[in-house]
């Protein structure tokens, strides 16, 4: 080995030792915490946003759901909770900013999270299930002989007055068991969880911390990450200690896709889109050739069907709405003296009432809106139908049928055949009387491409 080779080896060793020293003193890369901003009702759009946010594309220390919601759909809530329970990273639900709330479905999501936090001046609770047919009062009429001090009577007192409504009782008991299981899983207060469902009870941030419903009260996200640093959570893969102090914050807001989903997942808009689609197809079928009403109607109808499949729709209600539109349309063409029209309006109103299986906050269809939409639908259909019938009753403006009674002039006599000019067109004509060139004639009948005529002035016979 030469002296030059030895120098190269020592130089390589020096570089390696220097690299190892630098790696030993270099600080570890800061952890990343993803923050999902969720505001408004819990529906298909927010569920899709949260589920996608809980599927990290890179290593994350935790995911914070910054929540402010009045509640939402049971199906969307359960979809979010399933994603939280299966999440490979810790999920912290943080009710923020000040003045926010985690009501109804938001309370369930908070109970399902690995850690729960709130900003001062926020609240949670009021998680009673609301469905069509469920009575609004939660206090039954006292029965004779009931003792308020009896624990059984107290249990009955917090059970909604169902009046024999088995479906309402099943919904309440199911929601109670669900939130109780989440509370037991996360070691949170079970008593308040049941009261939130059965009595629609609510708690402020300070009261929730004292009751053991939440873990932390934090002023903002950096304060939250500082307080939860070192806390141990249980994930599907095992226990894990959080290292969130000084972590970098990656905030995610709903994009255009989720905003579009939020707009479409509105039963009122879906109902309007369905009617616009029906109107467009009606106009296209009654006045074909224009194209725009048919294309717009088909697009609106498909958007309405897409919105309906995202919502807890009662398809009997959709069927009633469609039946109402058909009956109102039939009223224009059939002499029913208003029977079909009135029946159509009634079917539309009933269909709008039964459109949703449940009335979650932000997803209800008000009765005035339903009635106004039915009246507007009837008015538009009658207007379009009257215009259509008037157009059918107008005389023809062109075509062979307009030739009867028109006046022309004989242009050519060719043996037994005669030709005439009528409105700038050349026609073969026949007549029971002799005709001459230049003679004026009147059309009396049409046989294929031959006109039967009669002379209207004298001329030299030919």
C-alpha cells in the first residue's frame, strides 16, 4: 500500500467520524400535529373531511379536531367515530374557539376521542336523538302513586315521554348505550353521558373538566399541545406517550370539494334541484328541439339523486313528491276540474314532510318551505301548460297545410300538365277547367305533390 492510499483511507475515516459527530449533536426533527378545522353541522361533507384527515400521508404525532358544531346526522357521526377508534395516531377533539359548542353529535365525537379539550366559554351536551315522530317533551305525565324519591321513578323521569312510541324508545336507548360504551372506553364520566342523551343536559368547559368529561382546558392549540405533552393514550397498536411540546402545526381547512358536498347535502336544495330537473325535462318533452331545458333538467335531476343518497332519505317521501309533480302536470292536460292539481299539491306537501328519516340540526325541511315549493311548482306547471296549449291552438305558420286557399299564377302549360307559382314555389296543378299561362288560380285541395286548383279570373284557354 502506498503512502497516497494510506492518506486517502485516513481522510475517509475522518469524514465518517465527522458525520457521526454531527449526527449525534443535531437536534431531532420536530413532531407534526395536524389540525382539522370543522365548523357547522356534522354531515356527509364533514365526515368525509375528518375521515380523510385521519388517514395521514406522513408520520404525525397527533390529529386535533378543532370542533364547533350544533350536531348533525347519526350516520355521519358514527362514520367519524369509527375512523377515530381505528386511527393509528392519537385524536384530540378540541372545542374551539371561544363561544363554540360540541352539541349532540359533537358530544359523541368528543367522548370517542383519545383526549378531549375545550376552550374557555364553550359548552357540550344536549345529545338527545331527534327523529320524526319523537315527542318534543322529555318529561312524562306523573302517574298516580309515583314516588319522586323512588329510584325507579327517577329513572322513569329521565326517560322521554314516548307515548308508546317504540321507535323513539329504541333510538334513545341505542344512543345511551353507545355513548356509555365510549365513556367506559376512554374512562370519562358516564353519568353525564347518559344525562346528555336522556335529559339533553349540557356542561360548560369548567364544569366538564371538574366532572371528568374532558381532560384539558386550553386557550389555543399551542397551549393545548403544551399541556398534553407526555400524556399516555391507548391506540390499536398499543400505548403511546405524546410528544407534542413545540410540535409544528399543520392546519387543514375544508377544500372546494368538501364545500361543494356541504352545499349539496342539504335536503332543501335537493328538493329544489329535483323540481328544476322535472321542469326542465317537462319543457324539453313538450317543446323539443331547444335542448337547454333538457340538458339542465337532467343535470339537476342527477345532482338531486346524488344529494338524496348522501342523506338519510325516506324514499316514500321522494315518491310522494314525484307523484305530486306528475299529478300537477296531468291537471294541465286532463279535464279533472282541479282534482289532480289539488291531489298533486297534497302529495308534494306530504312527501316533503316525510322526506327525511330524522331532523338533525341544519337538515330539517320547514313546512312553510314545503308548502311554498308545492304552490310554486303548481304555478309553474300551470303556466308552462297554458303556454303549451296556446301554442297548439295557433294556426300553422308554414307547411303544406298552409297552402289551402292560397292564390298563385299559372306559369307553364306543358301538354296535359300545368305548373303554377305559389309563394315563390313551383307546383304541379290540375283543374277541371282549361287553364292558360298567366292565369290566377286558387288552391282547393292537395294530393301529394299535386295541387287541385280553380281559376279565379278569365284568360285565354289553352
